[in-house]
C-alpha cells in the first residue's frame, strides 16, 4: 500500500517531498521501491526511514535507516506508572 500511495503521489504531483518517515520497516521498503520505480534514487533524491529495526533493513540497497522502539521497556515503564498511580489512589 505504501508503494502504491507514493507512486500515485509522484505521478500526480511530481517529486514534491525530500523524505519519507514510515510507520514500519516494511512500509519504508515499499516506499523505497516506489521511489526507484518512479525514476528517483534513495537517498540521493529522497531519504527514507522506517521504524521497527527489522534485521532485513540492513540488507536493502541502500541499507534502510530504521529506528528501534524498545516496546518491552516502554511496556514495563507504563505498567510501573500505572501501578504507582493505583497505589496512590488507594491512600
């Protein structure tokens, strides 16, 4: 879907953006494919970044810039905050 959306946008407006920040690495890889298919280069014409830090990101050409989101740590911190809030309400 990301590849199709980007291809349609480039076809309709031309290349009117310089970067794509995708909500996941798979979407970012799709964006890279659409950008190349439209005749542009990553990263020379458009920078692409994903989120997930999937292992296959390193094997793209060029390697995909990706951000690791520490979900386990975020979940643990959220639970700690919730438990602290519940303990405070009982007082």
